[in-house]
C-alpha cells in the first residue's frame, strides 16, 4: 500500500473521526461550529482524494476499499450524534434510511464483486448527488448556530430529507441493476 496524497487524505478522514466526535461533545460555545468545520474538512477530503487519485493515476484496490469506509464512518458518526441532539423522529428515520442504505449497498457491492459483476453497481450520478446533498445538510445541522442572522437548521433538515429520498431512489436503482445481472 503506497502512501500518496490521495491515500493520506483518506487516512486523515479516518483520524478526524474521533477529533470530530470529541469536539462535538465539548461543552463550549464554539464546539458546534468547529465540529461542523471538521466535518466539512472531511467532506472536502472525500472529494479530493478520489479526484486526485484518478487525476494522478494513483488509484489502488486498497484505496477503493478504504475511501467509502472512511466516508461512511464519518457520516454515521454525525447522524448518530445529531439524532441525540435534535431528538426528532423524522431525523432518526432519515438517519436510519441513510445508514441502512450504506450498509446494504456496501454488502451488495461486496457480493457483486464476489460473483464478478461489481461494475453493475458502480457509483452513479444519483449517488454523487445524494452524497453532496447529505454533506451540505450535515454541515448545516452540525453548525447549529445562526450564521449572518440566518438559522441553518431548517435548510439542513430539508436537505437531509431530500438526501434520504435520494438515498432510497439510489438504493433501489443499485438493487435493480444488481438483480438484472
């Protein structure tokens, strides 16, 4: 496993998870915006590591495995913590949908690779749209404080529900593609 910049960014995202969780729970007034900033940094590294690996031809099988794991761990941590903070049944349902889809699609991709059809469940545009919507929603919900006099939470909730809907649509698209093969 060569250590290059894309792989470093993936490992950085994993290292940031306990930092993110720790900052989230610190009882200081700056904890929410700083935890949102750490999450945003992780989201940017998620985009950057894949982009740079492809651009510099530094892709690897291990990187392809580790990148989505790092992403799913960070997102799951954020969703679990936010369900505690907001104590909303709607947020909890959206979180279960998102985490459940990630587990389902990861298992589906593993199974499809085992039967030699991994390409049938390759990342599609709807998956990328879901991820972008989800990341913006989570940053807004993590921030929790008014920004320039605007409360980010209502938009964060709306975007998270849109991400949950896109999550279901993309999951059914992937499942359909897998079972047609």
